[in-house]
C-alpha cells in the first residue's frame, strides 16, 4: 500500500480575462498535453484523472462532459471535484493512497468570460433568505472585510497596501495578466465597488487552466528526481448563512490548517513553514488568512505584512507569485497555488524564485461565500 | 375540522446569458456552413478517423486532429425518434413545438455521427438505414441551424 | 484493489414526485438521519461528509454549502463530487477512496435531488453541448429513443420485450417502501401508455422524484468493531468515461463504457461467469430498452440477446440473477441520489436487510451508475 504521494510535474498556461480563440477543449488540452509531454508519459500510462470545474461557470450541466478526450479520460476513470483545485489535489492523493492507482493527473479549468459572473455567484445563495438580497462573491466578501477591519481596528489602507503588494509583485509572473507597479494610493483611488473594497482589491474573472501529476512513492522515482511530497492536507467547511459566523475570523481555515499541520508533524507553523501561497480573491484575505493559519496572532495580519517577514526576501515569503489577485479564475486559482509552491521548492520559479531555500510550503484554496470551504495542503521537499 | 398549514413556495428565476467561445476549429466549421454550405469533419493525425463535431483531439489516440475533410452532405440515418412531449426549452425560454423528428446521421466520409433534425415527423415514414441529405437554410448565421434539417434522398 | 472498506449503513427518504413540505436541506437531513440511525451512530462519529448533486436542476450553485445544516458537514471535512447522472456512485466511490487512503475512518456520503424544485428536462438539455446538441436534444427521453431505434433495428428487440422490464421493475417496487412509483403494471399498460418520443412511451421511462440517499463507508477497523449490520465490503470499483457527444458512441445503448468497466471490475473480483456468480444486480436503468442492452454489456448474455434473457425470466426475482429488486430507476429517479441508491440497495441486499425485496442468500451484489454522458461507475459489494 502506498504511504506517500508526490507531485512529479506540472504545467501552466497563461490566464487572461478572455481567451476568445480557445474553446474549453483547447484550454484543457494545452495543459494536459503539455504536462504529459514534459514528463514523457504516454497516455496509456496515465492511471486516472481528477478534474476541477463548475457547471455554473461553464454554463454546462456536467462541466466535465466537455473535456473527456482532451484530459485523456477516454475509457478511463475520471472524477470531477466541483470546488477548488486544492481539494482536487487532496482527492487525487486519496485515490492513490487507496492503492488502486499509481498516478493521477489533476487539472482545473474555468472560462469565466463566457458567463455572467455575478448572476452565477448569486445562485450560490439560498432562495429564501440570501439570494433575493443580491448577494454575490464580491459583496459577501465586502461584508467580511468590513467586519474584520472593525473588529481589529485596522485602517482600510492596510488592505489596500496588501493589494498593491500583490499587483506589483505580479509583474514578474508571466502566467497572469494584472501585474503592474501599484501603490496603496492607487488602490484607494480605484473605483469603490462594494465598500470597503475598491476595484484593485478584487479578483477579476478570467479564463485559464493548469495541471499537475501525482504519483505514489515508487512511481515518483520513475518520473522525476525532484518529487514534491504532499506532507499534509486538511479541509473544513464553515457555516453557510453569513450571519451564523463571526466573519472577522475564518474558523474553517484554522481547522483545516490544524489538520494539515498534524498530518505533516508541524508544531510551529511560524518557524517550520518556509513559504505560503494563499488564495487572495480579495485584498483583506492576505491579512486575515495568515491569522487563521496561525502564522501570527488574530488581528495582527497587517503587522505581519509590515514586519517584512512575508516579503519575497523575508523569512516566510507570502504569495511570491502575486496570488489570485494577480489574475486567476476560480477552480484554477487553488491548483495554481500548489503549482507555484512546488516550483519554489524545486527552484523552477524563474523570475519569481525566492532566494531562501524552500523545503516546506503551504498552499491554501477556498470556495463559497466568504471562504466557507477551506483547504490547506503542505508540500515538502523530503 | 382542522386546516392544513399552507405550504409556501418561493419562485426564483434567473437569466443566464452565456457566450460560448467556438474557438478556432468550430469557427472554421460554422463559417463553412454559412459561407460555403459545406460540412467538414476533422481527421485524427494518428488513426485517421474523421470526427464530427470537429475537435482538436482524438480521444482514443490522445493525438491532435490535423486535417479538414469535407463530409456529407448525404449520409445514412442510423438512429431516429419523433418527439411528442413538449418541455421548457432553455434555449428559448418557451415550450418547444412538437412533434419533431431528429436522429443521428452518419455522413459520408465521417466516422462519427451528427445529431440533427429530420424533415419527417411520422415514425412510419422513417427507417434506420435510410439515406438522407442536408438541407441548408437560405439565410445562414454560422450556427448548426444553418442546416435546416436532413431529408430523405429521393 | 487496495485497502478494505465497507458500507455499514444506509438511509433513504421515501421518494415522491413532490415533497412540498420540506426544503432541500430538510430533505437531505431525513436521509442522513435515517442512515445514522441504521449505523447506531451520531454525527460526532463522522469524519467527513461527501456530497453529490446536479446543481442546474434546482438552480443552486455549490449546493453542498447550503446543505451543511442538513448533511452535518458543518466544521467537518467536506467535498463535492459531481459527474452527472453517475454522481451518486462517484460519491460512494469517493467515500471508498477517503477510507481506503487510511486518512478517514467513517465517511458519510449523501446524494439528493429535489427535481420538483426545478425543471428536469430543461436541466438535462443544459448538459448537452450548446453548439451542437441543445437545439435537437429532448432530454433523456429523446436520447434513449434514438438509442432504442438502432437497437431494435439491429437485433430485432421488440417493444414487448422492453415492456417486460417495466412490468418487472414496477412489480418489484411494491416490495420497496421507499420507491416512488408503487403500482403494478402490465405489458398492455406499457404498450398503450402515452407516446413520448418514438419508440419510448410513458411507462418505458423513469419518473422524476424528490429524494435523498445516504450511506456510511467505514474502515475495516470500524466495520468490524462497530457496525450493527454485516459490512458490505467493496470488492471492485471501476469508472469509465467516454467521448463527449452521444453521437460519437457506436451502438449507443450498448454503452462501451459499461462493457469496459465490467471487464475491469470482474477481473478485480475474480468473476468469470457473471450470470452465475453475481447474486443480485441494481442497474441504473432510466429506460426499459437500456436494461435489456445492459444485460449484454455486463456479460449476462451475448450481444443482441438481452430481449431473450428478459423473456427467459432469469432476471426476475425468482430467476438466476434478480435485477433491480428495489424497483430500479423506472420506479424512482432523483438524479443526484439515484446512482447512490443503486449502491445502497446493493449494500442492503448483501447485509440481508432487504425485507420483502431481499434476494435470498445474496452475498455478491453489483451496482451500476449511468448518466446523460453515457459514463459508467460500477461497484461490486460482497459480504464476508
């Protein structure tokens, strides 16, 4: 029975606001074939596939029905995890650990340009209490931002600074489209879209895909001499109704992180984790999520940012890729965090590579209103 | 006599205007329907199967398709039905008019079938195995409906 | 095959066409409560909650998130696996993988559909390709009608033979207190029923139902120590997907994904003669003709002989391999749950809990999952 699972390869394509010349099949084939070619893996050697996409985003009930041929699923075992890409990696890992499969290709796609995103997001809310209020991802996040700022008396420009940091850093990332030298003032001057969130603090719908390959420990040796091990994983769901939670914290993320830390044997995340890639759909999450992850005290997210520890040259770089704010669609966003973390561990991040040697990295993904469903993965060089 | 509690329902309707990108292959296919009244299949670079609808990859081979092959306009009707029940059509928001006939047609030179309307809607007049041909609309827009339907070959 | 895991409990709602007195979350909760009662456990014993649902039917995106209060997933590990009609079985399989990975001991799997809240045919059309299939497609009915025309033409299968499937399954449903349609019918009834899409008539097709199903997958440790029921061990699992258009699939109704999945599952389970070695089968048959052709795909008989096998009585309750003692999909179809109900009913059989629908001495049961994409999720369960 396999004991451990590793990432043995990955492939990304550039995310854009609209990739009009791509059909969804083109989007997915680019990364699936890219990955298999890179590994030198024949399609018949591919054991099984876990895909990540959403029916509502694709405008297609059974969204993975568009892609069986291009993901190599012809007469193969495939399953779709309709959530975030990080969870798809976790599920792929379990499928291998069960002993039934040796390898698993995990891929995610979204073509958000094709659908009315705020109408789609509104469909997440129950028709009785929340949907009629016109909730979507943005305004539910805005409620959370407001609550968080209020609880810890954090000035709004701290959130804006977090966004400015992300967008500026993203200039070095060829796979995203929002990289631009940005100041806190520019963020605060951008249009207010749902107070307290300004336009530059909010992720943009995008089109993209990415893929990675998992393998058990004996298979890993066959394909690569630099496997990146999945050392820990945790998922947790929060309450559904926004009023049932204290939005100033992310209880689900804390619990997911604890499970992942326990599995990986991490007792002191502030010291033992070398790098963090979290899914910042909204600026304030770059402050709130490190707190929930136990990387600093509750309420001290902005102090952590100010300390320089999270800088690319710092002791615990945070989102050296530029994060989701830099330009990732849903589903792909979480899987991209895992890939960006793995790249840093392997020293393959190019212009984004941090100087510090990265042995343990944390990748976080979420989906749902105000990050209701959370997933934490720990990657390790050994 | 006790009254049953009145059960309420909340109606929620939404309009989801999706714009599906055809991509380069399907754009070629639909332009050919519109401008040339020709139907094209896409051939696998490995096994040579000609696929319709066209697609970038042949699933069984996991290899790219690399050639356009003109198929039809005649073919063999391999499956058919005549629909009698009506239902809400998500394409139009209205009930679909019935009865209508449709089927799976194996166009000449293609290896997979295409699903399309038939000119007939009486099952006694339709047979599996009958030869049919595409009929194009006068006005064409670059959509599958540029082919109006398939009618029996005289 | 991997580490051992078993289904130790199941729960279902009483399926009906309209459950107006409950909302979606309450419907789910009924099945979950029923399952926990069957397991003699509480939510505290559950490590993970996996769900499946076809979101476009009810128009609720990320329905797993709203459902937390009903599924018990609050502050627990939860994942959503959706693969169309096969969803319920994909979720059951996900339960197996969670437990067999060694990371979870007790996993609750839940599937549901409140078909009456939405418009099923519209939802089904929405799974068709927008540029090639939607204009013609008329839901599951039309697809099966197309498939049946080819099947009848090629092998001489008759509408009477197909009607026998409905008579059998609807008759079996009388023994199943959870089934939606519980009224016996005759061959004449089927042949005279309202034509929907030639050659499919009303009684050839499944209903749309509101319902939910839950099952509990447990590790070997928990199954042996704590299960109040004889565990239904996963003996084989296999999944096959296929090309994206129904028009790509030659002899559509015969489901090459099912044929291929069966080969793998039988090899895993060491089964050489399925008709003899399998004690009971729960097939996901939305349509009468499909069940006939799937006897062939599953190797119960040769290609084209499905009608003859039906005529022989082999798949009746008194036959060699009873098929669909629960009444099958033709008696109950709440799509997100249906494939899970097949697995649950297979588990019920090997646990010996089938009551009036129990197949005497059943030790090995097969369950299939199906969806509009003509994919297959196949499960073989056995008792020690």
